[in-house]
C-alpha cells in the first residue's frame, strides 16, 4: 500500500510517498510553499520519482502551515504531531526536536513513545528563522546555501545585537561598510539565529537526544552556533527538511490500514 504525506510550509512544499509504511518510494522538495504552485509540483515530482499516479495512493495526510489548502488530502494533522512522528521513526532516542523552518521555529519535547509532551513555537517574528537568513543572504549577495561555507573563514565573530530582523539588517550593512569581513559577519548572523532558537528551547527544556530538523538544519554554521549556545551536541535528522512529510505519510499508513481493515471486514 502506498501512502503520502505532504508538508505545505510557508516557504517550501515537501512530499514523501511511503510503501507499506516503511520504504520511501518517492520524495520531493520544492522551494516555494503555501499559496504557490509548490504543493502541486512537489506532488507531481514525488509521484514521478516513485513511478506512480495519484490513483495508486491509498491515503494522504496534509500537514504544515498550508495543510488546509490541499483539497486532495484525506486528513490534516498538525506539523508538531507529524514532525514528532517522523523524527521518532528515524531516531527513536530523540527527546527534543528543534525545527527551524522558513518563517517559524519550534522546540518539541517527546516521551520515549514519541508522543509530544511539550512544545513552543515562534511564528511571530522572522528572527531565529530561515527568513532572517534569507534577508541577510540578500544583503551579502549570496545564496542561503552558501552562508555556512562563508562562515568557515571567520576569525572573529561580529556580534549582531538587534533582535529585530530589520534593525539587524542595518547592523549587518554598517558592519560590512566598517570593513568587517563577510565571514565574521555571517558567523555573527548564525550566532544571532542560534541565540534566538536557544531562548525558545530553554522554554521546553533540553533533554537529549537533541535533533535538528527543517531547512535551516542544512546550514552547518547555524548547527555549530546552536551547539555552542546550547552547550550540547545536536544530531541533524536524516533528510531534515522532509521529516514532517515523512510523519504525515506514516500517519497516512495508519489511517489507510484501518480503512483497509474495515473494508475487508465488510
Ligand atoms: P517551511 O517548512 O517553513 O516552509 P523549511 O523547513 O522547508 O521551511 O525551511 C526553509 C528554510 O530552509 C529556508 O528559509 C532556507 O533558509 C533554509 N534552507 C533551505 N535549503 C537550504 C540549504 N541548502 N542550505 C541552507 N539553508 C537552507
């Protein structure tokens, strides 16, 4: 049985197709999210990679900020639950999940069964999210995917003191104008994200194993800064951007299996 999870975020759309609740048959990440062609493109791409059509999918769960906008889903489940499900499946020892996405950041605590016991979310402010990094990358005339490499050359981290993204952007511009190296400034940008996220994590408590998910987990500079801020090692989830979509596909397998049971017993 094939089941599908679709995670429609604020800045990207992710799809995972699972075979019998175990094997990933196809997956896709499209870097545009809710309100765009992203969800349809991610769906088409994942189906193509799996060699399937929509008719082959027994059950679909939509998650993420834009989950209510996807009409083809059988069910919608919150991204907190799906994130926990996906991470627990991949890393059963995970007790704290830190998810840094395009426009929000979350800290989730799990029990040993993978159930969510606590969570906090920053969705009000771009600081401490991928959006902050995108704004700064524009000022630095580079891609977000290049930031980590630039920061590797840092000799002395520039402290970015503004917590507001708009003021922090002005601070970055004036530090560069004052002759500070791009590397030192980028390391400061990573430290700023890490400080904000560490504040969020402090509100749920830090229980190991600590696992990082979300697109920003692909930025090794943020990971390093966060490990320094939290004074703890962090495990980057395998395929960190699609863990919530994987969780959604696992929930879809549970629901789809129940559907088949009641159908067979009729
Ligand atoms: P959402 O689910 O909120 O749409 P994601 O978890 O997909 O967000 O994360 C999107 C963010 O991930 C982007 O804002 C971007 O900053 C970051 N990102 C995506 N790909 C990369 C990459 N290759 N390197 C560094 N950062 C990345």
